[in-house]
C-alpha cells in the first residue's frame, strides 16, 4: 500500500471503540488495466490513484495483468486461487475503489469482467458483496465512445451493492493521451483522473464517518417488501 504523500494532510474517517474515537486512514484499491504490457487503462488508473494518495488515502493497485486470475468457475467457489483470494479480500477490505477498463467491442474487457465475477464469492459475507463501497469509474477507448464501458461497470457496481461516484472519466483517443511508456501527455485528462481519485476519497470518508449511512438491515427489509408486493 502507498502511504499518504509528504506534505498533504491525511484524510481520515473516525472509528469508535468504546468511548474513544480513533482516526482511520482510508484505503482506496484500484482494480483494472488490461493484459497488454503497455496498458492505457492501467496508466489512467495509476493517475487516479495518485489523486487518491494526494487526498491522504493509502492506495493499492490490483493490476489485471499481474494478478493472472484463472477464469471464474462457480464449481471452484470453495477453493479460490491465491490470486483470486487476494483480489476478493483486498476489495472487501477497501473503503473505496477505482475501476478502469479498456473498451473492447463496445464494453469492458473480458479480463476485468472475470475479476468482477470472482467478487461473487462475497455474497455470503456480512455485509455482502461491496455493500456501501464507493467506486470511481474509468475507461480508456481508442475512439470516442468510452461511456459504453463506463455504463457496463456501473451496472456491475449496482449488482455488487456499491455506490458509483457520479463523476466518471471516459478517456477518449487514449493513444494520444498516453505515450508508449504510459506517461500522460494531456494535462486536462490528468486533472480529471486525479480529481476522480480525490472524489472517491472524499465520498468514502463521508460514508466511513457516518454509521447511519450503512443501512444493511433497511436494504434487506426493502428487498423483502418488494418481494411481498410482487
């Protein structure tokens, strides 16, 4: 994990233990990239994580290429691989996440979708899945239609019971934004990505500091009422 950068105040929430209130540094996990050695979506994700670190959060990058996840198979739910277990536990422990995907054929990459499929194993936790996790969304497209990948990720956020930050960053014409070494060349896009990282920290801090926002019981009751009405 990356500690807060020198010179910036640490963004903390407060966790109560007995009568004490102890500051807690937020952890933001970035998940994404692609299997390509020079991944524009990974470079975008790293830039957003820099913004989160600048806002005082501890950060961790889960690089799809380095994770080398096996294909998700429901028959293997009881024995996830070491890579899958690391993915699952890191995402569940995070206060907020950043997801980034290239856009392939109008949607997210198969590699990222496979990673999200592994999070199905969080269904038996309490709270389940990514309940009340704040998630920022990024896409990197060769053309101008990056929002299609963003929309796909937003559906997955809802299914996993998380909260997507309204501010999203679809990076269009990514080959012009990043050079061959993955360095960003467009200052406007760099600002957008870092702002997204900062926004995830800001909102995650609000969620973590206010226990009343974690309404798992209310959500369960609402599901039951809807099922009864149907």
